[in-house]
C-alpha cells in the first residue's frame, strides 16, 4: 500500500464515529437488574378446575403456565437458562395454591419478578391486588400506577406476565368489556378462568365479553 493510500485509509477511519447512545439507555438498563441463571430450577404440577397449572420455583415462584404440556414448560425453563427438575412443591406453595383454588383472591406466596423491568413490575403489583370476582380495565390499571396514557403499554406488560393465574392478569379487560388476549393461553382460557371465579362471560360478535 502506498503512502497516499495509507493517508486516505487513516482519514476514512478518523471520520467514523461511534454510534450515539440515548441518554436514557443506562437508566433503562438499571431498571432491569441482572439475575444470573444457571443450575436447576424445580417445578411442580397442580390440577385446577381450569386445567393443569405448572409452577417453577426456588425460594419464590419464577414461572407458571396454565394448560399445555410439561415439555413446553420445561422448554420455557431452559430458555431462562436453567435445567428443569420436576419435584414436590414445598408445603407453603401447595397451601397457597390450594387457597387460591378454594376461592382466595390473592396468591399468598413470594413471586420473583426481578428479571422484569420497573414498569412491568408496577403493572403486575397493581394487578395482583385485584380481588377475585372483579375485573379492571387496562386504562384503570394505567391510572392506578400513575401512567394514565399508558393503557396500551399496560396491555403489553400483562401479555408478558410470566406467572399467569398467580398474578391474575385475566382480571384485566378492555374498556368495552371485551376480554382481550391472555398470556396464559388466549381469550378462551381467560373466559374459562373468569367464569370459574364467578364472572358472567358471554360470547358476542366482538368475542368474549363481560356481561
């Protein structure tokens, strides 16, 4: 390479700029605390009136699934970076799920949401407080967490709820009382769970609707 070619190459390299980083990048990153995965994660199955409930746990519940097959649930555990290990649930966990089946409003056992962002944790905390037999709209949840313009973002956060039923995102519906989607298996499963909890859900042209 001639000297002139080298000069041109150096000039081109000097003209390159590192991509700019948005000012809020670090802040958003800090809102998602890193929790290293690894090792084994235990899970158990429970028979509910609405189907099989799979629950993965260590000191707290990390993941749940309504219906489906155990192999799918194990795949989700693998995606989290753990090796699935079927095991007996601790007595306290069994007691909490039994209470839920018997009509309890709130799942009284620790749920680990440390992998989630700050906004989603706020949404799930508000949703966890909705009593059995009642529903809230996405807009109402947005108002409750102090973000009244974020109804759509609330819906997205609930669609990614890693612990359906245990955090009752099925109790949040659209403002027009149409059920909307459900992270635990779609609107049909959502309707089945709400009916189990005593909510009158009917089928109309718009889909499943709260009467």
